[in-house]
């Protein structure tokens, strides 16, 4: 499978782009970033230095993934979503001098396999989004998200569960059932597992 990189994209020579991946117009992939196989990086998306992205991920147009983020396989990051990296953002030090890269310690967002981050959502580092979780469009995530959780609002709060197909699970006879696939899940101590 060929790698497709549009002429207006900026991919640093030290970045790794996996087989079958596509990097579209005006996207930027910085130094040392690792992009897995069969990924799609949309128009104007940004991947920071050293960011690690698994296989078959999609970063939609203008998604911003700042270092040191880590994305598992099959992760979806919606249009204009942001994964932050600074707990104490300031342009200047207390004395008024311009801060440099040495004046801060980046913290990352980790997104586990299959999770989805909706359009214009913001994940405020440091947090972990569990596997197959779904963060709704416009949500602001400020704390860790359990696997399969459905998160909405500002700040984001859990309103239910989603299955691997992305559909909201329905409670039936003591289990959570996916209306699209029929997969069943069991909830125990605030966590979901497949039956």
C-alpha cells in the first residue's frame, strides 16, 4: 500500500508514516512523530513532535494533537478537536519574560483503542480516554474516561455507555446491549466488559 502525502502537507523527515496512510493538504506532522498504517490525517491537522499514533486512525480536518499524546489503534479525532499538553499555560514567566520550551513540562492525552473524540471537543491533559469510549462534539474532558463511556457537556460527564459500533447501549435484563451488533456487556464497579 502506498503512502499518500499531498504537496502542501509538511511532514518532517524524522517522522514515520505507516504504509497506506494519507496526509492531506496543509497538515503538519512534526519531528519524531509516529503514524501507524492506514491512517488518515485530514486537511490542516497538526501532529506534534514525538506523538505516537496507532494503525487505522483518523484525524479529521484541523484536529490538533499536541505532544506527548498517544493514540491507540482505530482512534477517531473529529474536526477541530484539540488534545492539549500544558497544565499551566502562560506565554510569559512571572517576571514578564517570554517563556521558552525549556520553561514548561508537557503532559499528554492518551486515547486507547477504538475511542472517538467528537468535533470541536477538547481533551485537557493529563487524561486517559478508555478504549471504545465516545466523547461528544463540543465536550470538554477534564478527567479520565472509562472504556465504553459516553461523555457529553462542559465539563464532560458520563451519560451512558457505547459499544464497539459506536451506538449507545441499551439496558436489558441486567446487561447492556448494542442495538447495532447485539453484543452484550456487563457493568461492574463502574466499568464495562463484554459478556
